[in-house]
């Protein structure tokens, strides 16, 4: 079983991520992890915080001589902004701490502030937003990069792109080659493969900037090279579509998930939706008429590309704040504002990749086992042989 956990607050000293269960012998490059962390920080519409941080994975256990050794992997990611918060959020209380606090008493509609303050019994939402913040996802992306390094050993790639920002949509499918080129760009605008659609998306973010508003959108994650048979139909919690959905909706601000062309399918007749089955006698393999199912049938991968989309609501911190109530006085007040992102869809795509990679790596390890990469590979190849001779 592959397990990961993250700890850390937005303005704490650092983020911590642990990953347990990767076999020994997986090659790991810190530069590759840092590249994923960099990709998470990009996109037109990010706030000032991303200009302060240059994320770097500081690995403290589980990797030696650039390979996993089978023990739990622990990664630290420093928060450069911490130096501005040592008095506001000290670990041990200090004299006069009250004067340095940066309380948030006017909860932002849509953020975790009010629900968290009530639940944890604070009349200040500071401790809540510190952890609810998507800064946490730097930890997910770091361990997701390790899951990707494992998957690459089996020829599996996981990439993403942005298919909508507000009402501006990409109106055509993207090819895998376009996604590869997108992931290699050193300047990221809105993570869309089509320059014209990307400009329309930019215009929406520009409008949000001008009006003190925010905007959401949709990203798509594509996993290529996935073998048939990951996940299982036998129980609710072994179905891979359900596990992917949970992984995607667990992301901050993601409120909807789509496997394959789910929304289109729900509005069409079955004859137009199901992917017809064919057989190539020369290649001894089954082929499909299309991939509207997003590579998943019966909670199992079917050998086609896995397609999962995440729908992000607009960011809830608005420069022109919405109505709220002061937690202390209970008087009507405008919601708190602090430096914030305007649009984060490309970054969410990168986080989505990490989540999909972690779920797929976990399903691979469950199916093929192995304490070392060589053992996992042997088991995997035996299975591929079985599939070939089916
Ligand atoms: C990459 C990313 C960056 C985010 N940045 C911000 C931000 O700057 N300000 C903000 O209010 N919310 C931001 N959010 C969203 C909040 O973290 C999220 O809305 C909040 O934790 C409440 O959770 P919920 O929206 O899932 O209900 C971001 C989300 C993502 C995925």
C-alpha cells in the first residue's frame, strides 16, 4: 500500500510530506521534483505569495544515492514567508504575543474560516486558514513527483492541461504531444494547449483583476500507458473511478470531478456514449471505437488513457469582499482580505496530476506488489504476458 501524509501551515516554518510504500530502487531526481514544484507555482492570476516562494524539496529520509531504499520518504519544503510570521505564529508563546497576532475575525464566504472557527472553537480563523490553504499542496506535488518517477518505470505518464477558465473554453481535444510540450514550457500563462483559447482565458482573468473578482475553471488530467485491470469492480472502495474522484475533490476549491465525458454522456443516448469494442487479429488485441469512458469501466482501467477532470470554484478571497459577520462583535462586516490568488486553474492541474499519479501508483503496487522495483517489474511483465495471451 502506498500512503502519503502532509503537515504544515501556510505561514509556518515548512511543509512536510511523507510517502510510505514505494519499492526500493526507484530512481529519483531532486531537480525533477523541484520542476514539478515550480510548475505548481505558475500561471497568470497567481498572487504575490508565489513571488516570495521558490519551492525546493529537501529530502531527509528514504532516498540514498538517488534511489528509493524502501523506507518512508520524508520531504521538507521551506516557507520563505515564515520569516515574516515568526512573531505572529510562534510555536511557543512569547511575551506580548497578542500584539503580534494577525487575527481573521471576518470569515470569507467560501473559505474554511467560519466552519473551522466554529468547529475548533476559535474566535479567530487564523489557525484554520493556515492549514486550509492550498500551500499544503506543495507537499502533495512533491510526493506526487515520486509517484510519477515510479510510474515512468512502467511507461506510464501523467500530464494535465486547462480546458476552461470561467466561460472561456478549449473547444477541441488536445493530443498527448501537446501536453508534453505544455509541461516543458518555461513560461506558463494559463496552461492551455491552444494559443487562441488561452488568450480568451486570459481575458477572463484580466476582467477578474480589473473588477476585484476571482474566477475558477476546469483542468483535465490524462494518464497514458496505464495497463488494463487496475482497481476492481468488487467493492465500493476498490473502484478506481471512486478513488480518483476522491483524490481530485480532496483538492482545495475543487467542487466537481468528471471521469471521461461524464457530463456529455449524461445528456446523450447510450448508443452515442459507450465505446464500441473491436479486435485486431494481427496485433492480438482489443481496440475501442472511442474513449468517452475515460479509460475506466466497472471501476477498472481498460487500457485506454485515463481522463479525469476537476472543476474549480472561483477563489473565495475577493479584493471587493462579500458580506460577512464579525466573529467577535457579530455585527455585519465585509469579509477579510489578504493577499490572494485570482485564478489558479493551471496550478490545480499540476496538483491534479500528483493526485492521479499517487492513486495510480498505489493501484499498481497493490496489484503487482514487490519490495524492490525489479520484483514489481517482474510481476508486471508476467501480467502483461497474461494479457497478451488472453
Ligand atoms: C492552487 C490553489 C491556490 C489557492 N489559492 C488561494 C488563495 O490565494 N486564496 C484563497 O482564498 N483561496 C485559495 N485557494 C482555495 C482555498 O484553499 C479553498 O477554497 C479553501 O481551502 C476552502 O476549501 P474548499 O474551497 O475546498 O471548500 C487555492 C486553491 C488552489 C487549488
